């Protein structure tokens, strides 16, 4: 990797971490510079405005998170097994969802480009979850409703875990949802 690309990637990585911990609006370019170890000239070379850095960092977070989720939900195992594994995987409930937290960041949600990035994550995840439910034999309309419910369980689990200072709140919410899932047709045969 060239030094120019390395500097850009270090800036984006530092911004992603800072945005996850304190939000886009509360993060200054100086903080990103300090965390990245990159010079000020490199910051303004790659990202002439704070918005440019925010768009690059939010876009990268969305792309990585959606790729990870679709990877977990894909594969050869039965659809509901993949869904259960996705829902039940360990999550950092103390810090919450990196993208879900962006929905409460006024800087993000008042900017059409940043809000569109956040929205693309959730719509992409709903689409992927819907496909898994359809594959499990759930009719299209109901599959979409269940996909929204599954996503709401995860996002709500983060909120509950943080609000109650109880990391098991996420596990309990997921366990309750998973217990309501009908077995896939191949599981009942």
C-alpha cells in the first residue's frame, strides 16, 4: 500500500473508531488527526471538508457491517440455522451497534448523504433477512415483516442492554424472538 493510501486508510479508521465512541458531530478533525497519527496536510489532501471524511468513514462502516451480516446470513446451512446464528452471535452490547448509534447523531441524520448511507445499511439488512425467511418457506409479505422484526430485536436489544446496564438483555430479547420462530419445512420433515 502506498503511503498516500495508507494515510487515507488510517484517517478513515481513526474516524470510524471515534464516530463509534462519540458520534460524528462531536468528533473534530484534530481528534481524527491525533488518533490516526497522520499529518494535517494528509487530512486536507484526502478530505478537504469534515463532511468528506464523515462520508468516507460512515460509508466504510456501512459496507463492512453489511458485508459481515450478509456473510453470516449466507451459506449452505438451513436458513433458520443461519438466522439463529446471526441473531445469537456475541455482540458488544455496551457500545451498541456502530450504525444504529448513528441514527441518533443529528449531524448524520440532518445530512442527506450520511443519512442515506445509514438507511442503505438497514434496507440492505432487511432485504437479506427477508431472503433468509423466504428461503425458510415464509411467504414474501410475512418474510418481510419477520425481517423487520428480527432487525428490531437486535437494535432494541442494544438499547435495552445499554439502558438497563445489563448485557444479558440482548441475549434475552434474541432468545425470546428465536423461540417464536417456526421451524423451517426441512426441519419438520
